[in-house]
């Protein structure tokens, strides 16, 4: 393929996403502020550079970013040395970061002012989904921008959804992850209750998978070990999707709820629970490790 893609952000998700594009035949140039991540990318066969400016020594057709927070996306796109001032009008911008809606819209407006196509395209599916290219990708942007981004996104994900205008991708992702955080807590409560009742956990899990109590955390990503192969709970809760990232997404959901006067009591409670878990030094564990807090002798929820 003649297209050259600049990929910025090579964390647990970004690196396998970039590798899948490389394997699909795209020419990839990658950058991360972490030297460790750059070395890992180089070991995967990716063409690495030492700074963002070097990405644009060649003509770039697409820029993909996978960054931790809105402030990172704003700096990379809109900063003094930002991407929007470096690329041509023919370049497509794809921000796969999960960030606040206003920042997505701000970046999108700046791109639009320069007649540059841009989409926000946050992903869901965790590290396993990134590695297997089975991510769900929620896209915000014009129909023209979505259609152009779609072939690239299909290399990294299985289900690609056009949610609406710029910012809608992150809006959809925030809603999804609020539900995910709540249901992971619910799955943990149910399975830990079964444990306290001395009922066979595997039997309860099998029943729930085939009954009305089923959910994604029960069916795919159980918070207790030895229920489904490949789940982080089987690997000492190595992420996966970290509790810190879930806490960040729940904060975004809470901020969105306040901005539109939405009543989300369970979302607020989930944020309190995950905040306490992370404050106790568990932010780098998989978010399914929340079962450890729920399974504590006191079941000590930070309700108030």
C-alpha cells in the first residue's frame, strides 16, 4: 500500500493496533514519549522515530493517536508544534484516545477550519481485542471522514460504528464504559455472594451465563479466576484494561452527566468504588480486580 500512517501512542493498546496495520501492509511510522515503548515497537518491526517532528519528514496520509487523556490529545494536535499545523489538507486525522467530548470537538473544529478531515474513534475491547483486531470502534465525524477512515479502522477492529458528528465517538464510549464499570461491580458482587454462600462458583457462573443475570463481565471477562480462559483474573489481574483507566472513564461519564443534568446514581457510585480502589494503589491492576475490594471482609464501599 502506498499510504503512510503516522501512529502516536504505543501503550498496551496502541502498540498492537499499530502492529496490525503494519501486518496488513500499511507503511507505518510510530512515536511514543516512552523510550521503552519505542523499543518494543521496533522489536515488532515498526519504523520508529525519536520525536514527533520526524514523523512528518515524509508525506503522511493518515495520523492515528492513542493517548491517555484529553490534555495529551490537545497538546499533540493543537500545541505550539501541533499536528494540525504540520499535515496537509489531504491528511486524515484519527484520534483513538478516550477523552472528554469538548476536547474532541475543539480538535475537530480546528481541523475543519483548515479543511482537514478528522474523526474521534475511541475503542473498546481491551488488550486482547487490540491484539486480535476485534475491537469495537465508535466513530464521530462527518460521513466523508468516516468513509475514508473505515478501511483503516477495519484493520484494527471488528465492529465499526458511526455514532454521529465529531465528539459522538467519545460520547458513545463514555456511555458504554459507564455501563461496563457498573456491570463489573455487579458481576463481582454476585460471584462473591455465591462464594460467601458456599455455592460452587463455577456452577453459579454457568447459570448466570445462560440466565437473566448474564453480562459481558460474566460471559467474557469474569472478575474471579478459573472461569474463562484468557481473562486477566487468571493472570493475577494483569491488564487488560486497567482500573486506573476505568476510573478515568467513569470520571468522564460523571462530568458528562453533570453537564447535561443527567441522573446517573449507579455511575456515580461506580466512580466512588473505583476511586477508592485506585487510591489504595490498585490503579495498574485490571479493572476486574475490583472484586478484591468487593470481596473484602468488610465489603467496605465508599458510599458517602
